[in-house]
C-alpha cells in the first residue's frame, strides 16, 4: 500500500528549521522543531479518536517531546465555537465529554500553544473527529 505524505518546511534561519508533516493516510499531523541535524522537539496530533470505552483510543492526547506543561495549552471547541475542553497538562487529554455528558460523533476543532526548551513556540489549530 502506498502512502501519500505532504510536507511543508518553514526555514526560520540558517541553524533552525520547523517542519509540518501531514500524514494523509496515517491519521496524524506532526510538527517538528529542528536545529542543525537534531530534532529539538515535536508534537503529533491524531485526527480521530473513538472514546467508546473499549480501552483503545478513548482519550485524545497530543504526543510531545521536550515541551513542558508550564508552556502548554490545549483547547477543544465544538462546531459552534464553544470551548468543551481545556488542559495545561500534556498527560490529561480530552475524553470526548462536554460538561460530563458524552459528546456526539462529530468534528471538533483544537487550538494548541506550546513552547519547547529553546523557546521555540508552537501555535497550531486544526480539526479532529470524535467517532462513537
């Protein structure tokens, strides 16, 4: 099976680079901060989760490296723009509820702000799909 991957590269200087990778067949969006030949930090965002109580994909978590909680904010919004979840802790993800009730299968939107140990700022927004 062939995979199609689109990559966007933003050069921020001679020694630093930021890369966004969108895995069209993998279900992930990824952002990397690269300096020289080393990846300093990264963030991976799944585009779908199930939250159906079967123990797999029940929590929407962002996978990160070299980003502290003191420089992290993750927010989820419904289609009307109502904030349904906020976290400042990378280990606490969204469980697919809104005010204690299961949210329906739908597209939701996220905004993320994070900063790595070098001060590089990630500002990302996008959509995710809650599938029940």
